[in-house]
C-alpha cells in the first residue's frame, strides 16, 4: 500500500485537493501558495523517508474557534506538507473501508450527504418510529483511543510503513498558546484524515445497530436511533450507552443525550413539526431550527452593516454567496414563509446602506431627484431628522430604490434563490 500512497498520481491528486481546500498555515508558517515549490524541491526526499519509515511528522497547530453556543472548538492544523500526505493516505484507505461501511452512515462518504440523512430521519418518524434515542458523544474527536482505532485499521491494512505513518500523524504533538502538548488519544479536527478515521471507528457502532435490527441515522459523530415505544427507547439507549463506553471507550454527554419525541429532536440543523394536512395525521415535516435562522440573520446583518468598507456591488456579491449556500442546504425544509418575511427586512437593510452612503443632504437630494422624486419632496427628505433605518422603511425609498433597481445591481431575492 505504501507504494500506492506515494505514487505520482495519488500524490498529485492529494496536492490539488489540499490546494483547493486552501486553509491556514501550520506551525512552520508555510502557506498554501508556497506548497507547490516546497514539494517540487523536496518531494523525492519526503517519499524516500515515508517508504523507509523515518518521515518526521511536524507538530499540529492548535487553534480555538467559536461555536454557535458561545463555547470554543479546538482545531488541529497540520502543516501544508503533512496535509498532502494525510490526504494521500486518506485516498488509499477510503476504498479499503468504504465497502464495509453501513447503509445508514451518511457523513463524509462518496455520493452521500446531509440531505439523505435528514430524509431518512423523516422517513423513520413518518413510519411510526417516533421515540428517538438521541446520543451526543462528548468531545468525540478529542476522545478517540488510538489503540482501538489502529487495531481496527490493522485488520484490513497489513502494510507496516503505512500504519507507522498513520500512527505518526495520530501521535503528532499539538502546539496550543505556545506550549507543546503530547497526544495519546484524539483525532484533531482540521486534518484530512479525521472524517475517515471517525467513520472507521463509528462503523463498529453501525454494525452493532444493524445486528440488532434498529433503525438509525448517523452523520459523522451525530446519530439517532428510532424505535416505536418509550420503553424500547429507554432500553436501547442504556444498551448503546454501555456499548460505546465498554467497546469503543467513548464518553457520552448525558446532559445533551436522552429519549425524544419528534418535536424535541434536532438533526443537522433541522427540526420536525406536525404537518396538519388532511389525511396526514401523525405525520411530520422538516423545519429549520430557530438558532439557524438567528445565525443566518446575524450574518446578513453583518454583511449589510453600513460601515463596512465595500462597494454596493461587492456587498451584494457576498450576500448572494451566503444566501445561495444557506438556502441550498435548508431547501428540504418548509422555509418559504419565513424567507418572504426576511426578504423585506433585507431589502430595507440594503436601502439603509444606500441612504448612509449618500451621506450629505445635497447628495441625497440630487439622488432622490434622479430616482424620480420632485424637487420639493427630495429637498424635504434630504434634510429629514428621521433616523436612517426609519427612512429605509419609508415610502420615499421603498418606491424609488425598488426591487427592480436592486436587481440591476446584482441583487437576487431570497425567494428566487429558493425557487432555483
């Protein structure tokens, strides 16, 4: 396998994948733009070291990023060179394990995605499996035991140099706030290997659930089990808790874990509510959980902040990019009505930006006249004591800075994004 890993095609594919993903520099501060020249100069030496089992993996740079709940998540950023070889290792390991992965695992796998996981959750609920065991793994990526993971990989991969390289990546120390810390467990988030390694370990859970005949959905370390009764949910929850603790040595966050009904369940940013449609009693439909709406609106608010130093066209381009990604992800949910309401607020935010950009009264007067307002009204509004947000919602701007004019500047409405 090591020859397959270090083959020219595999390394070239790995380089382009790492380059496309961009990402920050590691402890050596070598940026992604410098990677190509670094590999051209030293690749033969790196390959020789890997094949002869004395390649020195660099330390990982630990960076904390804020989570939506106010807490922080620790990312481990390998050097760009190590990322190439981790990606190369991922590419040769993935086909070996993919055939053994189970049907209802949807995260970080070819031709599988979050929408399929959500659709399966909804199907289970609407098939009468409305008592759900929802288990949250406590700091999963920090708690993975290396020896358990390596034993699972050794069953399928007997190549010593490959395993030694993998172990080196797993054991690489992490630099946090200038202090180097040893690592005896955990798979750092930010590594090209971490999604595959998490699937290899949690595939043991999938196989156990399959063996017991349970309905379940797993996306990376997020998983839920669907049963018909509360009694069964309690029994299954306790049993799976013991399996995770004893077999995989993974701790559970008891505060976030428990048995749920569909109304109390949230999966990958989606929630579930009754449909109330005729002939569909007891059925549920998808909605976006409230915190995701809040985050989305906060991001739009930041992009439409009047003090951002950007042209109106640049601002619109950033908004369109955010909106397209968000709506494409949450499209399976019932979002049309809320989008329509948010649309009005967003257009007023844009009008507010334009009004603020005009700044001086004379400029406001001239621009209002250009937009078709008569001189007297233009003069009066240009010297109004109303605040900018109140003006943005007033008829003077709503009838002049119309949707049509916004579209001429590149604006695409939320509803248009939704209908595409």
